[in-house]
C-alpha cells in the first residue's frame, strides 16, 4: 500500500518516466531512469541517466544545487536509487548528503546488488520512502533491463511481415518484399530502438541485409547503432556480403559452432567480424547464443529471421514479444510461418496500428 503523501506526486512521476525515456539512445545496458526534485510541491530540478559511466538520474538532478535547495525536499525517481559502487558512487549517499526528506520510486531495482537495499538504506537513515507509484509503466519502459536481470537473457522481440494469406516469402530461401514505404520507415525506427538485431544465416543469404548505419541515419536513436548478430552454425556468412563489408563501421558478431571451419572463422575475423564459437556443439543452442549477446551488453534483441529461427525461439520459450506486419496482398503460395502461426493461441494482442496500407500488431504472452 502506497502512503497517501506519495499519491500527490503522481504528476512528478509521470515526468520522471518521460525524462527516463530520453536515455533510450545511450543508457543501455543500464536502465533508463529519470528523477524530479520537488520543494513545497513544485518541481525545482530534474535529470536523467544518459549513458553508462555518466551521472545517474539522481546525481544529474541534484548536481550543482546548494544544500538550502535540497534539504527537506522530495525526490521522485523512476527506479530505486542504487546503494553500491559501480562506475559511479552510490546514489543513496548522495541523497542523504543532500538532506532529502522523502523519496518515491516507481519500482525496485531488479539488479541483485540493489533489489530493495537502496530504499532500505534510506529508511534506516530516516528518509521516508515509497515504492510502486506507476510501477507498471516503469517496468514496461525498462523491460529489456528487467528481463536481463530477472531471466539472465535479453528481451526478445520476434518481428516478421506476412501476406493476407499468411505467407512470409514467395518461395523457400527467397527474399520477398511485402510491405510498403511506411512500414519500412517504422522498421528502421524499431531496429534503432534495440541494442541488438539478429537474423539467421538463411535470411542473411536470401536478403543480403545491411541492418546498418545508412538505414539508421537521421533517427533519434542512431547515436548507438545496434550490434548485429547472425546465427550461422558453419560460419557461411559471405565475405562479400553487406553485413561483413560494413563490420568495421558497425559491430557484427557471428554465432557458430564446431562445424565452422577454422579458415572461415579466421577470414571473418580478419574482416572485422566478431566470432563466438561454441566449444562443443555443431549447432549452438539459443540459450548459449543469448548469453553471448548479454555478455556484449545487449539486453534487448529484435529477431528478424524466417520461420525456422522464429519457430526455434518460440519452441524454447525464449520470445517475449511478437510484432506481425500484414501486407494487403495475396501470394497464393510460398512459405508460411507454420511454426509461428501455430503458437499464436498462447499469445494475446496488445496493440495494433496502420503504417500506410500495412497492419502492425503487437502480441505478448497469455
């Protein structure tokens, strides 16, 4: 139960969440956090976390303020203040030095190094605290971070385009353009909002995608170009393809297994490609691939594979969100997302919108 005094700070928490969103461009793999300082119910300062190693939201909010401005004030923050030393000092110590009277957090920090200890430390020092104000919104904002901390893997979004008759390509192994310009623009923004992008070797060979910098320039999140990943058990990714040719400009990692020839691995590495090779398995398990991604700091991955890759994620229960784009055309044959469509009864639609003539739908589990 939230204390009654905290409910009056609801507008300030909405502002803190809006500030946190501004860190989407560079905060990962840290969470997006915003903070608002109030005195006598009026906001007097605000801040947000911009990038790893930079000031946390609380520090950015309180920076430069005299003690006369902070003593007895209320601090509203979208995530529990940290109580450990990482790249920056503990925010709890800063809050105590500032003489803050009350702290309201939208949610507890899922990081095991904090996980309630930050608020407990403030309470023990005499600061009134509350937690849970707009918690649902806060968890949704930081779903990548929450999943990484709670499940030890990135948040996984599967996205594909299909025709009205449920086909994703005109023929197996053949790249087929289904959607219009508005959908392509929306896809660019979706890719830019994810730290990682993943395709299978089948998609890489059929489409020769770039998933890269030219397609992201001009977007608000383009300051952090996504890290590209390819599931490629035998390291077959063509050296002359657009992914490899751009590897020195934008990170690219191939995830392969023991079936990959050493010469192929060396050639990819000479071209600037990172290679993660499973030491014992010919075809690396998805859980291993996701562990490699998380080690690279990628807490959210957009998967744009074909039916085989998407089906594997669904079969292993490793997908968190589906985005299905339906184009108003009929292929009359070709490749259906058979494994994918069979799993849809386990999911529920949560949003839908149009991008030109194409219907976009978002799905979440149960």
